[in-house]
C-alpha cells in the first residue's frame, strides 16, 4: 500500500518582516527549490491561501500552481487549501479546468471553509454562511467540469445555463479540509477526498465513510504532515525554532485552532513543538511512523511536509528536503 502514496511539499510563501527578503528573489528561490525537489524524487506540491497578511502569505495559489506546472514535468500540484466561500465557484471551476489542461491533468483542487473575519468582510461573505457556501460551491464546480450547461439555484448562488469551456480532460479531484467533526463528515459526503491537517479528523472521516455505506479503503486522504525530519531532529528544531514558533502562533492568532483571543499563544519554541502539531523525527522514526500511519489508514494517498517555515532561508529548508529524499522516501517506497 505504501507504494501508492505520494510524498510532497507544502508551501505558504510567507515572507515575514523579521526575516524579510526581496520578494522577487524570494519567489524565484522557492520556485527553483520546487523544480529541484521534483528531480530529487518528491511527488507533489501543495499550496495554501490567505489574504491581507503582513507576512505576504500567498493570496494567489492558482497563479503559483501555473508557474509550477510550467517548470515541472511530473509533480502533482494541488491546493491545501483554497478558501471556497471567498470565490465565485464558476470562476474557480474555469481556472481549475485551465490548470488541469495546462499541466496534463496534474492538478487537484483542495478547498476549505476559512475562518478569518477580515477576509470574509472584504469579499462580502458571512462566516455564518460557510456551510452553504461550501456545499453549493462544490456542487457547482463538479457540474461545471462535466462539460454540460450548469443550471443551479441555491441559497447563495444562481447559475443559469452556463457551460464552462474548455472542460478538463482529466477532472481534478475536489478535496475538502476541516478539523472538526461536521466539516470532516461533509468531506466524506460531497468531496472526492479529505484534506487532513496533522492527522486531525482521520477517525471522524473513517466513521463518516462507514455511515455513508462506503468502505474506508475507498476513501481518499491527503495529509499535511507537520513533522520536522532531520538527522538530528532536536538540534534542527532548536535551529529553526523561531520560525516554527512564528508559524503556529500566527495560525492561533487568526483563529485556526479556536476563536481568536481564546486559544493561548505558545511562549517559546520548545513549548510549541512539545504541545503543537509538530513531531521530531529522524529517518528511522519517520519511516516507522509514516508506515504505521499508512497501515492504519490505507485511504491515505498523499503525505506532504512544510518545505519552509516562515522566514527560514531556502537553503535551510532544502537541507531537510534532501535528507527526506535520500533517507526516507526510498525506504517508504
């Protein structure tokens, strides 16, 4: 089963003030890193989305996906994740179809519901309407990729007889993310797969599949793994600790793990690593832990790792990627 799993990289393209680089050099370095990662044996790259961030968190993952597609030959390119409620689903279907065509069918569309008030206000959406925005958006995108005219009337969207052209030859998977039970159940019900963060929600997903009369092995999980993998993972964690602490605390401030202001920030990197989503693995541990995870959840189809922590120099991240490519991936395959 391990041979069917892809292993990839996860990018948010943050460029925070304490370590800020020239933006053009920053993008060029990371795009080059991705092409080198493909040559080293990685199978996929995943891009995420947020807006109006002081640290330049990418607002445009589909633009990046196109740039990556033009530079690579084999990598599967996906979003983990895009904020579906902020988008017009017809327009998103058009862009996703075009990306699939440009990349020879290498694109998958991972979606989530979002949680930052500032984003919803600017795009004139309501946080309270997220469930219906997601449900209707997925339905419209799926119909649009059929190549047939879309007639749809819902609470949030009305589409009258439009046909998205050109339709994708290879229809991208529609994946849904979430960490709470109801969003995970929605992924089992309406999506082609579940975008899992750090293993959270896997058991919800399995149970939801069973309730739907589906065999768990017929599900699909794309898993973002927060492990720090290095020859000496404790020393690596100490070296990149400031970047790790920045990453997790920014997500906490935004409300990713609970209402903003109610979830306490981590005071230092050691506490963030000990009590956050991070694991410290050398190659032997990574092979054992990932193998155990795949054996326990055979619906896992992709596991990807943060390529760069926010503000970390690209060569620093590339050292970890080379270690994974040389010491971990061959043994998993």
